[in-house]
C-alpha cells in the first residue's frame, strides 16, 4: 500500500504568547501555522493570526501577502502593519525561512511515525434483517489515519453487506475504525478480516473461529450448573417428602 502521500501533510503550529492581563482576565496572543499537504512542500502556506479574547482580529496569510483585519481595531492595525515595509518584508519571507526551513524536522519527528493497529474480530448483532449473523472487525490505536479493512470469504474479497466506519480520532493522535460484515453462515467456510496499514509490512489477516465465542460458552456452563443444582434440590425435596409422608402414614396405623 502506498502510504507516502497521506503521511506528508500537516500543520506545524507555533504559538507565541504576547501579553497577558491576568488581573482583568484578558489575554492577547498570536499563532503561527505552517500548513502543507504535499511532500515537496510546494503548497506551503504561512499564516500568522492575532487573537484577543478568543477572537481573531488580524491574519497574515502568505498567499494573500499582507495583513487583513476583521474588526475595526484589526483593520486599523492591519493597515499599520502593512505600512511597515520592514515588517511586511519579514512576514513575506517567513514561509521559506521558518516553514520550509523547519518542515523536514517536523516531518521526520512526527509525520513519519507509524503505530500498528490492534485488530479484534467479534460477533455482533445483525441489524438489517437480510442476514442472521454479523461480524465486526475493529482496529484500534493506529497511526497514521489511513487504513484499509476488507473481508475475505473462502479467499475471495467480499464487497456487499459491508459497512465501515470512518477513521475515528481518539484525540491522542491514535485512530480506530470498525468494519461490519453481515452474512449467512455456511458450514466449513473461512471468513477473515484483512487489515492493511502503513505500519504493517504485510496485510494482517484474522480468521473468524466459528466455534462458540467465550461468553456464550460461559453462559451455557452456568446454565448447566444451575440445572444440575436445581435437579439435586428437587430430588432432595422429593426424597424428604416421601420419607415424611411415609412416616405420617405409619403413625395412625401403628
Ligand atoms: C490563505 O489565502 C488563500 C487565498 O485567498 C486561501 O485560499 C487560503 O484558504 C487562505 N488560508 C487560510 C488558512 O486562511
Ligand atoms: C498607511 O499608509 C497610507 C499611505 O501612506 C496612509 O494613507 C494611511 O493613513 C496609513 N495607515 C495607517 C493606519 O497609518
């Protein structure tokens, strides 16, 4: 699987705290972003945003090439900044200097990292009614985001009756995804879930073991034990009753 394309894309963010008025609870800061999605950095964009109390009031966008204000105060100050030729020249150079200069370091440090998914195959409840059974193939804690989950039935890829979720962000750089296969079981068939990911040297195949899953087996064992216990109690009660009633019959005749 080709993984280079999606690996090289990201946003490098440098946040600079400019001023905090802790006493009154105001603070002002600006955030610098280097945004790019191509490995050769040709679409690199340098963005510096000025914020005051959660509202962005000025943005310098390297594609636009000047500052743009969003409030009356922002418009005035954007013009001031644009009138400052030294500042403007400095900002216009940051895309090449700061962003392209640092991107290789960030790409190597973060974006080329790969973490293998943990794959689990479980039995679910069929929902649509078309088929009586459903298998769920879940991949957890992988990075980067792009992954391919497919189903194979007796060696051939299954395309119908498959529902896959998007890659869900766990919020900690890892992702998870779930694929559902609805099917009608056949004796002796082999069903497997195949996961392809940049972290895996070859596709990971997990084959469904149709012997009863653990929880079902436990339920039957508990049920059987309860039945035996019930029979013992019933038998004991019956023997007790028999003994007692025989005794009662014996009393008046004796
Ligand atoms: C920067 O400006 C370009 C051109 O107007 C625009 O396409 C792009 O979305 C802007 N980027 C950001 C992050 O605002
Ligand atoms: C920016 O420069 C222009 C042209 O010199 C001038 O008319 C304008 O008042 C300046 N803006 C500010 C906010 O100083």
